[in-house]
C-alpha cells in the first residue's frame, strides 16, 4: 500500500489533432494511481486510469459526487460546469430516481421514433453543403449545427432562440480563468430560461423531450420543475459537446485513414461497430471531468485513499487499457465488441447515449452515402484544432468531393 506521493501538475492542455495526450499516457503506465494538481481548485486529487479501477470508482458508494457540492474541487474550468442540482453531482438513491425518470424519454423505442427528425435535419444540412459546393467546411455545415439543432428541436425550443442558447452553452465550456464570470452568468441565464420553459410545458405539453420527461412517472414519483430545468440544461450542453465533437473527429479519421473509409464503404452494415471502435479510440476531451470525494478511508488500486480526498477517473485511459483492449492504441475494426467508457460508466453513464448514437449513425451514414468522393481539401497538418475548451475537435474541416 502506497503512502504519501509526489503531486504531478497536470495542465492537460494537449491539443494536437487526435493524438493521445503524452501526460495521460505516462500516468496510465504507472503501477499505482498518481496524485495530480489541476488548473483550478484548492486541492490535489488521485487519478485512476485502469478500466477495472475506473469501473470500481464509478460504482462504489464510498466515493461521492454529491459530496463535492460547495467545495472548490479540482477541475479543468474556472467556473464549475455542472449546477449543484445536476444529476451529475447526485448519488444513489436520489440519482437513481432522477435517472430512471429522465431515461424514459431515451428508450430505444423513443429514440427510434426520433430518427426521422434527425434524418430530416441531416439531409437539409447536407443539401445546403452540396449547394455551397466544394471546398467547404464540414464543421459549419454538419458537425456544429446537427447535434445542436437536433437537441433544441427535440426539446421543442423555438428556432429564433437557438443562436442565443448555443452561445451561452459554449461559454460554459471555455477553460480560461477570465471566463469565470461570463460562464456563471450564462449558466444562471440558461437555468432560468429552461425553468420558464418547464412551467409552460407542464401547463401545455407538446411533442418534445421536456414534455416527455415531465410526463415520466414511477408510481407517485416524477421530476420536479427544478430537476427538469437542470436536466434540460444538461441535454442542451450535450448537444454542443459530445456529438458535435465526435462527428468532426470521426470524419477526420475516416478522411485521413483511407482504410477506415474503404471498410465502411465495403461493409456499411458494420457502421455501428465501426463507430464504437472509433469512439473508444478518440480522445474526445482534455484531462478529466467531475471528481468524487471519499466519504471514508479506503484502499483503491494499490493506494490508501483518505476520507475527504478527491478522486478523478480518466475515461480516456480506461478506453486504452491494454488489459481490456489488446493493442489498445490501434484502431481495429475487427476488434470484438466490448463496452467502452466514452459515454461514462455506472450511475453517471450518459442517459442520452441512445440519442447520441442515433445522431452519429445518421450523420456519418448519410455523409458517406451521399458523398462517395469525400476528401480533405487541405493537408491534415493544416487542419486547425480547438485549444480553448475542454474538448478535442477541429475548428474547421475543409472538404471536397
């Protein structure tokens, strides 16, 4: 069992295309978890990197997300992204209740019913891209608008409100210290806006996700207005986060590794499996997300964790664990299907994962089908990448066909 350890300063600011962060790679090669110092927060944290150990952290009741509320916990952004009422900082059984109710809006049946709307939005965007003609920017035409339009459309938000919401959501993801006040204001404005929207949908429900979540029941249980408003904010955030980045990142890989595109064109029925292998491989964010705090002394992955210690996990390193994935840094389209951690794990796995997968399947499937000659219009090294947020994605993806 390891005692006191040196603290490693981890800016986690690596932004070179989709290469794996060398600092993370070094941390995952260590025999036991490291103590790390992040850009913000008044304490160090333990970093857990292996798949099984990450799995344990995400399911162990002795490690609490709720316990970090009100603390200046170690994090990547100046202003904490999550609201104190968010499901992301709840513990069971409260989180189980909220997740169970909210997830009723994201069953496979519900998502299958949403697919025609996603396909319609995708085709409209690809029509515009085709009309614009090559070369043009795939990020502007597809990656940015599709997930945002999809989630805002499904939430039943008026189209004229979309630009304002998209801008406010973007402010929450910027990492600079000078963004703290802007991000805090944006979060408060969005929460208030969605609060009013929830009240309206209670009175006059429609064919949208807010109404579906408001109608969700488990016996006498249902989501209250504040829970619904925060859940709506989380969904709007995810609309400008994971799926947005992943459409661009996946397309970048397909266009820079011709064997991947060839495989997909020859065997379009493997699309879902291909997407999961690419999602496992892609370092979709910088560093780490939301930590947990230890409620009691415990032993974890060869170290002694003391009550009050913060514990971070890396889903990125878990996705590259050689004990789970042979030759983990390679993209292997014949790799046996095995669940990955890109959408999280345990009690905080993304409840909207079925929706995100539907978006990716429709977007990538339609793109490959409609533009058989699709190629990068610049050399790969000329693609500019985001350096200002916690995400990893190309700012522009110039394409031709």
